[in-house]
């Protein structure tokens, strides 16, 4: 369920209410916004494991026992983020050079693995002028006309978002209309530049991280794309997820600023500020105020003096400048109280974030992860950083909310919190097995008999014909459905060894084709972006196999193969052990490499640790940023990672998969699967129930492959594994079914109906069972499903 901001006033007796009267950072919090009570740090595993002593408030006996057990028994490296391997990919994967090259990357970063699915990808692709989003701000490198040269900054409020055409839907029994899409127009409200940056100036990008990169703007004379030595004149901007200020480091340049919203007034704050700081307020013609703080590094530079040159241009009259400039937007209607927040925080900024996942954090099911924001500037100041709703649900009280709130583009309200170390407590990491929990107590003997009858038919399928296809995606789906068939035959039906071996041998033979890289389009190792991709892209273009060769959808495609590898290892631990391990590990390294010590693959290609989910889009320029479509196939990757770690006896891999799955569940339920009371999307969109394609800047209720309603909703339901019900709550399934799907399902006559009916089993187990078992005509199935698994899955659902 999305975070509900409309919960009314806080209870004065609640411990969190006392924060409302203490200081400007937590004063006058808008009570129409629901800001969860921070989790007491001393009640989490972080307290005992990150400190040499306990703080006030004892943990439970269970937690203390777990801590003692960890200290006594754990002898592994402290960080979970260890390399799976540091060896080059096997010669099995021939090397190829990708036709698309990273653009404008700093010389010192070109020899490192290049990120393909990170939020800043547009800066490295095409002409580098497509925008990126740090949230709440959007940024775009511009060389437009005679004056708009630099880094443009955009932020629009919810009232300025643009909505697509209405669609009639049923919400909680009432006919309503929902917008097909919504987006935030990119408006260059402020722009950072210098008089020396003309239409020929250059941008370079580098210092790539999980949460950040660095942009440098230099005059053309510096030849920054060619030289390794530091430029003599440069404008450097750290680009960090959630940054409260756009912080710009000028070196020997004359500051210049611009606005497409037009500047009504610019005023220098008359109050004297220490250490040479200057503060300006820019009131734009749209009624929005932006703040600009500036401090020179050189005493000889003096106070930064600015002058308006026309409605949209501001130039420094004080000459060349070396120092720090910070820009931020004041929320409309909250200017006075939020300006105090900025005033106390200006001077310090983050250059990057460090992900910390210690073994201690995942040793028990009560754990979490940490993000340490690396600070620069005046670190004695109170650092602030913007949080998303799913962060606020699990942040401990080592950080505290402020009165500063801005809208994100597609994920609800962002609240600035104090504190440079975020402890995010996930108290219940999801435990998952190969089969649904307690299925033995749920599936009846009569159902088992029917499942057995169907399994004996399904085992006759032509495994090779169903998997020897041109697409890695469809091959993965085909192999996965057959692996689940073999799993049922052995672990559910306990069939004879002859029957078990017959199924498993056919599965092994089909899987070996891919493990030996003998499929129709073998995988290759791309030495440019450094990843495992299908060779089909070289022959049939960028969009073949859903763009796999251009790094689209790797977490979808390879998640299926990793799941199959885990099932085979589970059913026959000895089968070609070294080859299987190397193959699955290589796919893991491609899509979710955990360590920068592995120099053959970028770290966490798809997963965004700030957003809490993966991005599907690879090396394509996108005006609305990265996107994600199928959340259920996203979840399938983390599920497969956990199972693979378990069967390969590497508990840290198991726990990493479980942790990522748990984080993704929280994010997906907040932003992708919208219950009726979801407050992270506009009310005009929530009735769609699923986002369709969620971009950084736009949400569009559609898919890349079809506009049919059953496809838009159904792509969020596959594959149906024990992980799926963990993210699709019964409340959500009921609202989606009654509001959208119930009136549609009778008109569907292809495999998408089987997907919807398996999902329907969550609400009406008997009805779904009868559909699959009692239908007079053969049930059309999705190509990733056998009737055996459909029957077992529905039978195993709790009533």
C-alpha cells in the first residue's frame, strides 16, 4: 500500500509529536503529510552491531541472542558486497565490440566497466542533451541558442503535471475515469553556467557510482575530452540522488545563470553572512522562488556580485570566481519556514553515496542496509537530503525529518531529512523456498491426483522444441516452466526415480544448449560496456530480443535462467557442477555484480538502491529517463538469486537476494501496484491499479508490446512462483480484479487469460481450479506455463 499522507493530525501523546516543537529542522511539519515515526535505532540490529556499546533501550532477547550468535560464529568478510569472481568471462563467450560507444566519459573513467542502466545514462548517450532526474530535481545539459549553455534545472509541482486522455474504469464499485499517463514537463527554471561557456563548450561525465556521477563543464579551449590533466577552468557539479542543493564548484570562471521561466526579481539578502557567503533570492514569473548561495574559496574574489541582463540572464559582475554555488527551490506557500532549513544546511553537500551491507545486517531476518552520504564543503553544517516514501517507512531515528517537502516526478512527496548516514531497517526479510510455504497442508489428495495425471501428460512435451528459440527471453520462460514441472514431479508428487530422471534429463539436455552457448544466437561478451549480451543484436538490430544486446531487460531474461539453474542444482547437486556454477555466476555478475573489485562487469547493472527496484532500459536515449515495466519479473531475479545462493552453499548470496527482494517489495507496493488509497500517484491515475511503464519522469498505463488491458495488468503477474504473492497483496488483487479485470476476463481467449486466472486464485481458489481443470475445451496457456504448474500453484494458495 502506498504511503497515505492524509491521516490527520499527529497524536500529541505520541513520542514523535514532541519533535514538532524543537528547532527549525523539525518545526511546523505539514501535518497533511504522513511522515512515519522514525524507527528507534536502539530497537534495530544496527545498534548492537554498529556500536561497541548498547544505547538506551534494550533489544529483545531474540535479537540479543542473534547478535551473540553472529559474534561467536561468523568468520566471513564483514561486507556482503564481495565479488562473486574476479576472473574474466570464459572463452565460451566470444568477445565483441558494441557499435554504441559511451559518450563524453572522462578519460580516467574510460577503462572501468561502464554503467548501462543507471539514472544518469542519458549523459553518456547520443548528444548527451536528454535530461536526467536526481529527484526531486531534473537536470539537462544544454547548448541552446546564444545564451542557454550549461546545466539546466527543472522542478514542477504536482499542479503543473500534464495528464493524458481519460479512460473509464471501475474503482471500488464506482465508475470513474483515470488518465492514461502523466508526466512533468521539463522547464529550465534555473540554469548554471559561466560566460566562458559558449555554444562550443564541452561536458564530461564520470566518477560513476550507485547513487551519483560527476559532471564537468569546460570551455572548448580546455579540450577536456582529450586530455588527462585537470582543466584550469572548470565547472564541476556532483549529481547525486536526492540532493537538496544543486552544488556547483567553479574554478576560474565567471558565473552566469539563466531561467526559461523568466526572472521577475533578484534580491541580495541584506543580512550579512559569515565567511564571504552571499545569498540571492530569484522570484520567477511563475511565482516560484529559488535560492542561490555562493562562497568564494579565494579571499581575493570577494563577494559574488550578480546583475540581471534581460529577463532570463544573470551575470557575475565581480569577475572570475573560484568557489561554491548552491541552488535550491523553495516550496510554494512554505517559503519562510523552509528557507530557514536551507539557511542552516547551506555549505555542505554530498558528492556520492556509499552502499553498506554488512554481514551483520543480514545474519538474522531482522536486518537492513545503510547508505552513507559522502560529504564535502563545511561539514560542521547540518546536512539534509531528500527521502522517498519507502525510505521513510524504514529509516531509524538516526535521521530526522525537516519541514522541507518537494514533489518527485513519479513517486510521491520527498521530505528532506537530516543526517548523512541512513540506516534502513528491514525487520522481516522475506524467506522463500522452491515451493509455496505449507503446501503439504493445503493441497488435497484429490488435487494431487489430478496434478499427477496432468504431469504425466506434460512430461511428454518436446522440451527442445519449446526452448530452442531465437529469443533469450522466451527461451528462459520455456526452460523455467519445464523446470517447475520437474520440481513438482519430484518434490510434490514424489514420482518414481524413472519418471523423475526422465523429466530432469530432458530439462538438462535443453538447458545444456545454453550452458554450452550453442543456442541459435549465442551470448557474447561486449568489451565496450562490459556485459553478456545476445549476438542477435549485431544481426537484427537494437530492438531484437527486446533490446537485450543494448542491455535492456537483462534482469528479466537472466532471472529465468538463474531460477532454472537453481532448480537443476536442487534436483541433482552433482550435475556438471563446475560448468553450471560458472554459467549462472556469469549471468549474476552481468546483471547484479556486487563488487567494484570485479572489473569485468559494472556494479549492480539494473538495481537502483535509491529507488528500491531495477530499471529495464539500457543504452537507449530516453527523454523521460530510465523505465521499468514488469515488476513480477524483476522480483523473479531476486528470488532466483536467493535460491541460487542457497543451493550453491553461499549464504551471503542467498541473503543478498532475499534483501533485494524485500526492498523491491516495499518499493513496488508503494509505486507500481496501486491500492485505492495510494498517495504516491495523482488520484487521476490510481484507478489504473498498475503503472504500466514507470519512467523517471512519466508513468504510462501501457506496455512496450501491447495496449491490451490484460497485457498491461498481466505482465505484472508473471512468472507465478512462491515470490509472487509476497508483492501482490490480497487487498490489491481484489481491488484490481473487481475494478478492472472482472469485466474483461470473459472476452479473452488466449494465454493471457491463464495468467489472469492464476492471479484470480488468490481470491477464489475453487473458481480458478475449476477453470484449469473442468474446462470443456483445452485451456490456452501462456508460453511460460504448464498446466501442471498452474494447477499446483492454484491448489497451494491459502484459502
